[in-house]
């Protein structure tokens, strides 16, 4: 039995215009942490939401740039978002009534409209904080109430959720240098850095009211976490709706050790070295090294974050992919949903995976309604040995070292190498200030 869809149209300011009449075809696609654009040659079809309706002159006048469309399915707002109209096209085909084609993008695409509009070295462009807190601060400073330019403050329309409190799982601290970069790209970098440190981090812009949106972050699962016993969902090749499950173990492009090179030149260039002992020990030839050019990083924290991210991206590719269809008895919106975290049984293993992509197509014909829903799942692939998260500076500890090279300890300053960490120094190292080693810390000097 097909679901019931209602498409509400609003102005860009959130004023209701009414229900879209005479919908002929609806297709929309959401991808976690992305806008969902198709990579197709036909530019007209790249937008992730496409709606065909019968031509109506009154409707055409209402369809303006950033008009909002909400898709309600069986009485629920689909995927917590609204869609912003970007393209309107009138189609005339021989022998058929005229149609209006509407192309739209999810509210998350707003992050692609702003850059981090602050200079290199400014506190807004160089951050060290838990990844979710860092992201929310960047959105506030470039879309919201903390923007230095009042003209960029759109907090009446786009809010930022409060920073998380309580006893939930801690999100790792990361360091990023992001001056003049696109905000969506920065959010994806922060998510990748958190992933590299062993935590899944998702972000989205959701619809609160017809006029107000909110930026949120999610740790672990964007939707419902169905990996625990109370609500566990395990997909197998015999699960209804599963079209294909594939598992691959690919070591061809694996990286075992990263040299992240920052500012300076030759002997004075900052270098952070980060390796995965488990990967290195797999064979006599497994120490595959990578030089990462990270000269935009201004300190060791930012270099360490870049090295963590590169090492995570270079892990052996143990890939699990699932193609899933919504079918009776195992339906989208009931047994599973976009953003859910589930388990996949394949190759003798049970592997956590996220439903990253959902595409819905609805066609209205004289014979009835044809609804097709397809989902893609990808394994979480968290690092087996996550790099130790960076900790922010405190009065007692200037920086946590993990195979980090620094050029000097400046005069009148103090650096403490924390317990079980070590400072790896290449060549000359000038100690003009105070250098302390806590229990089980190491200072290793290589000539």
C-alpha cells in the first residue's frame, strides 16, 4: 500500500502559500552530511529534489528563489527538513499538458552559502574544541548571533542548537584552521576529524517551524541507533528488501604512518608524525608512509588533527555496502529510516553500518500511485586504533604530545609532556623555558 504525500509550499520567509496541486511526479534524495546532489551529466536533474506538477499560472507566480517546500508522508515531515526552491522550469511537450518542474535543495545546503569570513590567525578561524561545539560556534559566527558583521546575522531564521550537556559520549577535541573556507566543507572536515578519533559525528539543519530552521549535531547515529539489544536490527542477505550486500577488504592504498608538514622550511618545518602500530605490524613491508602538506596549520594541535584525519582516511578499506528497498513487512518509516545505525551480517562478521542515503520516487498515474524507495548503507569503518584526541590547553598542560615535533620551548613558558605521551624531536630543540615530563612520559631526540 502506497503512502500518502502532501507537499506544502511556503514563501522564503515561511508564509504559507498552500498545498502544491496536481503533483505528477516527486523524487527526493537525502545523504547524511551532504546536500544530496546527483553527479549526473544532465545539469537540470542534479538537484536532489525534483517535483513535476500540472501547469498553473497562479502557482508559477508563487515559486520564487528559496520558496520552501515541506514533504509530509503519512502525516510526518520527511527527514526533518524543508526544501529550498532553486530552479523552476515550464515544460511543453507535444500531445501533453504543460507542466512545471521544480528543483530544490535541503536546508542543509545553506552551509554552502557562507564562508568562514575571518582572517588567518583570528580566534574565529583557528579553533580547538570538541568537534560538535566547534561546529556550532562556527555556524553562530557565520550565520547567527555571534557574527562580527551584523548583516550576516540571520538568527531570526536559522538558529543553532545549544551545546550538549550531561553524561553522553564525549565528542573528541579537534583543532582546525579554516579561514575563508566554505562552511559546509569545514563541517565535513570536522566530522572526518571526529571519525578519525573514533566518534561518528553527523550534522544537519532541521525545520523547527515553517519559518525557523535549526543547526544540530548528532553523535553516534543521525537517526535511531539500532545496534543495541533493546532495538537491534540485523540485516542479512535473507532480510526482506535487501537487494545486495557486498564486503571488501582492500589494502592497496592503505597508509600506516603520516608525516604532517606545517609551516617553515627544511629543518625548521613543523612536523607531526602519527602512525598506526597495528597496521605497521601486519607485514615487513606494511609501513607505507605519507607526507601530508598541511602548511595552513599554524600549530601542533592543528597538525595533529590533520594527521589523524589523513591516517583515518588511509586505513585499509573494509567496505560494507547494502542496497535496500522498502517492502511490505520491512518498510521505510516503520522498521527503518534515514540515518539509522544498524548491524549487517556478512562474511562471518556483524558490522555496524549507517543508512546514509534514502531516495524516494513517487509517480501519479491514472492507474494509481507508484512509490519506490531505495536506501544505501555504508559501514561505519571507525579506526581500529583511534588516534588519541587532542586536549585543549590548560594552566598545567600547554599541549598533549603524540609524536609531535616542536622547534623550541620559548622563554618564560612551560611545556608539560603528559603521562604516557611522548615528544619526538628531530634535530635541534631549544629549551629556553621549562620542560617537564610526567610519569611514563618520554622525550626522544633523533639527530
